[in-house]
C-alpha cells in the first residue's frame, strides 16, 4: 500500500516503512506526526483518488531527524558592472519514517 500526501506545499509518495525527507516540521526527534491531506492511495492494483483529498485516510509517521540539505551556491552578478554576490544556502528538512497508512 502506498499513499501520496502533501506537506509544506509539496507532494510525496510513500509506502509503510519508507523514509521521506519533507520540508521542516516543528517536531522533535521521536515525535509522531500525522499527514491528513492524502491525495491518492494505491493497494494491490486498486486505487483511490481524492477530489481533491481523501476523507478518513491518514498517514502516521515518526520523526527520525532534523537536518540540513547539502549546500548550494547562489551566484548573482550584473554584466559589465563589476557587481558580484556569492552566497551559500542549506535548506532545512525533516526525515520521517512512515509507520502506517490507515483508512477509516
């Protein structure tokens, strides 16, 4: 069984036991979180799609760690003006382990 859920304005596909990196959540390591905006559920060839969301379906997950992604370099410049700006950025994320996908 797998589900497509939203978190932080993005969509993620996950099955039970998967580790998923979602946008940063305000939760400590070991906390349980519920994703209640489920868009799609698939199980043994049977699928259910929400219009726009499925009612009564939840995805429970446990926070494994809070971390930052690899650094990306942001480089801005203006041609012929000797104007340059170099910055680095590390996006914070939360790694969760999907524990269950339940239909009510």
